[in-house]
C-alpha cells in the first residue's frame, strides 16, 4: 500500500496497516463510483514497478480489455508472467482483446475455477521466483457485484473464504470492488462475514478529486483523503 494509504489516525492505524502488510490482508473496496475511480484505487493497491518484484493478479468480472489496463500503473509491464489476468466472462470478442494484453491470461465463468487458477498462479510464482515475500503478491477483483452470482450467494462466499486463505498463506494483499454505497445492506452483509480485514470507501464529488477513507475494526474511521 502506498504512503497515501497510511494517512489517518496516527499511531495505532499505521500499526494496523503495517500488520496487514506483514501478514497479508483482504480489503473490501466500496462506493457508488465509476469504473475509472475504482481503477485509480487499484493502481495504488497493485503498486508500480519501482517497488521490486511484485506479482500481480487481476480478476475481471466487469471490465473490458481497455479498462483492464487502467487497473495497473503505466510502469507495470504486461510482457511478463508476473502480471496475470483472470477473465471471469466468456465473451469471445472481449477475451480476444484481453488476451492480446498479456500471455498470462486465463478465461473462466466458473467461480471454483477462479480459486483453482489463483492457486496455480501462486504456486507458479513461488516456484519460478523462489517463494513470495510479505506483500509481494497483489490480487484484485474489479467487481464482486458483476460476478455470475448474487452478492449473498453461498458459492460466492465459499470462493471468497477460499481466496482469503490462499492470500493469507502467501502473505499477499488482496482487494475486491463492490460498486455500492458503503452503507448498502449487501456491503454490510459481506463485511459481517469476517472475510475482510478492512473496508476502503471511495467517493467522487462534483468538480472534486476522488477520495477514500478506511473503516477498520476497533479503530476510528479515517478522514477522507484524496485518492492518488
């Protein structure tokens, strides 16, 4: 997580973020915002190539090929096995365009296959790169609410729990977008499952820059900070 994400209540909140980076974490990203704002958030979550040896996996449920590129910083190369795209929509035209972005491309419309492909990708990274250090693995999903499953569907929750275990085992950082207000009942239902370690709420007001704030257990909600 970039420095901008450490702003907020001093002391204990920064300790909380440090612990997430050391042990791995699952973040729920909320807010009724555009795909562009969500992509801006993901660019920070994925980090850039100036931070060494990142392994990035983006699962697409809503975005097309052009939007997929927006979820990564310009410095991130797609000509490397360290960047993987899992496409959860079997739209032939979209798949063809997305496949041209990277050789590390996987297509599926099965939620269980998402888990399996993440497992294979992590094992490949661990084998090819000699293991993974804390926060080296970055996983993101562009939309939970656009998956072929309802937000409160049992299969979806099973997938999220499985992904959480895999991410934590690899001490990676994962984030999942839900394009709904933070106060929406579906968001609250997801939060109450205990699958996520914190919520990152996004907003974009007229003629203002996009902003974010954090909700973490047993800590005050942070102030709104510009999303860079």
